[in-house]
C-alpha cells in the first residue's frame, strides 16, 4: 500500500468538557512524535527499502494539494506560502486562558489562518486561540463534496464544517460535538499499526492510561510547537528509539514526583500530609489521619450547612446524599444500601485527613418531590440517589457521581481518588513550573528510554512509572493489572532497545535475506517470504523473540502461563475497557 493506503492505529478519547478536551489535545500533540517512533513499522514502500521507519511523511506528500504559490515556489507570492501539507503535525496549541501551564511562547510558529472566518468567530464570542485554530483549518480547500450536500442549513447540519475538519489530517484532531449527545473528543493519530493483537492492545491501552494520568495528575508536557515539529522529523529516522534524542520537559509540573516510590518494579503514590490536631467533628481517627463523618438530617439542614462543611479542615471532602436507613441498617433505596459501604471503605483507605457529609433523605419527603431542598439547592442539585459529590479546596462542588455509578466500586474509588490527586498537585500550578533565572523552561534533548522509564525516581519522571502510579491510585484489580503490566513491560522493552520496533525487525529481515542485493530493491521471492513470515508472526505460529520477546506467549496460539493456567486475556481486556470507558470514568464523563 502507498500513501493513504497505509494502515495506522488511532484512538479517540472523550473529555468531560471543553476545557479538558483542549488540554488533552495539546498534551497528546507533544506525545505524537514519541509514540510514532515507538510504533515505527513502515520501512518499505512500492518494492523499495526506504531511509525512514514510519509512514507519516509519505502520506503527507501523497495528499499535499498545495499550489506552487502555497508551497513557496513563487517568490512574489511568499505571503501565500503554507509551511505544511494538510496531513502533518499540528501548528497551534489550543489551551484556554484557565490553563496555568500554557504560555504564549509555546505557539512559536507563524500560523496562517482565514481572517474572515477568524473575525466572524471572534465577533460571536469565541476566544482568540480557538478561533485561530478553526480559522487555520479554513485555509484549505474542500477535497470532496457530494452534489446533494452542497446546499445545507448550517444551523442544523455540520457537514460543511466536517468536510474541512476531517480533511485536515493532523497528528491530533480536536472534535467538537456533532448533532448528538456525544461530547468533546480528541483523536490521537500518529501511532503505526503493529503486527500482533497484543502489541496493538498494548499501545492502545497505554495511550488511554497516559491520557487519564495527564488529567488526574495535572501533568505538564508543554514544549514549543517548533520543537514538536523537530521531534516529528526525528521520529522518521531509522531506529529513532535507540539512536536519537527528542525534546522533552525535565519537569512535568506535578508534585506527584515527590510522592512516587519504587514498589515491585512499579510505583505507588503516597501523601506526606498528616492529620491536624483538634476536634474531629464527631468523626474518628485511624492510622494517624483524621476522618470526619458528619450526618445532617433533612429537618436539620439549613442554608449555611454546606458553607459550614466547607470550613471543615480536611484534605479531601465529600457529600453523600442517600436514602435513610431503617432499624436494620437497610435503606429504602436499594442502590444506597450498596453505595454506603463502598464509600465508607474508600474513606478509610485515605492516607490523609478526610471529611464526609452524609445527607440521608426519607422516601416520603424526597421521592417524586421536585421541590425538595436538595433538588433545588444550587450546589447540590440532586437528581437521583445515591449521589456523591467532591468538594474542592475553595468550596467548589464538582460534577457529581450519581445513581448506579455510586454502586460500582471501581467508579467510586476512581472518583474519590481523583480528589486526592488534585490535592497532590499543590496550590498554584504556576509555582510548580521549573524555570531558570532567565525564565527558560526545563526542556532538553532526551532519549525515549528516559522519557518512558525515567531516571530512577528523579526528574524527568517516566511515563510508564506514572501510569503505574495511576493504576495504584485507582486501585486496579489484580487480574486486569496482570494484563496491563504485560503491555507496559512490552513498551518498556521497546523503549530501552531490548526489543526492536517492527520497522527495525522488518529491515533486518530484508538485509539478511539471501535474495536481497543491497540495492534497496525488493524482488518477488523476497517479498513473498517476507509476507509469509509476517503473517505467521501475526497469527502466533512463528515466534519473533527480537520483536516480541517473552510477550509472544500472549498470542492466541500460546496462551498458557508458567503455572499452566490459561491467561484470560480477552476477558481481562474487556474488563479493562469497561473500566476506562468514558461512561464508567468520572474523569471523563460529560459535565451534564
């Protein structure tokens, strides 16, 4: 295959709101070249051995529809020159003003944009950066349009927008909600497809977990866009993983680095904050940390009840609204009976001071009563029970976890743990950024091995240890963790050079084949043997230790572990997918 016929591995993530989607877009753009190099799998084209390992620039050239003026080949029309093909890395970060990590200097490219479109969006209230991002897409002409879709009502149909949006093939894509209940999404587009299901699952799960760790730990991956472009060029080079360096932040901006300890080859997150002395508001103490549980009956609830709770000194604060209990300790709301022990168990696991405000409701006063105080109270706005709500440091009530999600142990643990993660970030994120005396960021050239594995607990942190920390934080179950650890180990071995990328492995096969004449040409017998070999690696009938190492054992033909037990890979993968699915993740549910 050639050009747009090249295969790839793309993943799309749903964010809970616009702000989160914009932040995720920027950070995944920085990761794009790193993951492109790690998944390199395209060293051959049209019967020739290429001097590159990945597909990206080939596709970029195959769909480059710029005119001579736009390519900068006409001296008198330089103002029309466009630096990139419509298939390329992004040219603009889109973080909003609330993002404390973003700096204007990171957008250091001269980005061309459609001024008419930009001015119209600004007039309608869109902020400057997002307006410029969309107007930048509008410098391209539509490639394909059906006659029946030329005349449309743009107030009801998004086809005209998507016609331009979907033919700007960039390293990440920012995807506004279509005419449906789908929320804000970000598409990660750089990874190359791998030979085996296990490898594809490994990279898919890894980038999904990294996306969640970025949000949960408030990581800062920002580097100037020009350096992201440099990294894209580096990712194309032969054996870029082990032979070249990439621009990377030496400080990821989160205080998580102060709380990461080695644990069985992974990491764990700990909290150094001890409980404060004084009254515990009728709560209890355990392991030296204060746990306050405050119950307020419906008849005792006042306008200042929530304000008073927000003044309780605790590192983590939650409000739980549930159906009141009878003499046997059972709630008239079955879901509430299941939710209570889950919330209280998680409360006891916190290694920091924690407060829970319990608001039981009676069936008589609450059920079908649209004017119940908890339903109309602005900060609570209870629609169903049970409902669990995080309360931030400044008394801000976060998006609630409601109804059946409160009865899911994983969802409750992740929702409550996210509160601890937000606290671990510290107060002002701006204070976490490391700069030298001249205000320069801590950015330097780094190997992919160090980007992925870190430097033994010191800066820069490795992405794989951070993912392990995230899995510890959400209390990932042992069966799923076993599968995910296999994925992370494969990626770690690729990053360290212990295992080859698919591109290096294929190139080595060609170089050692007796039919290869060292002239970059691939004859028919060589291609025939290569395709048969790749097919056998894919279906698991041929071991490829330099490519897969011990992870060949995870292929469908070889699924027995050392103890003779069958590893339930498919079941565990399905379970993991449910757990990282947006519907089950409070970090990624829509604000609604």
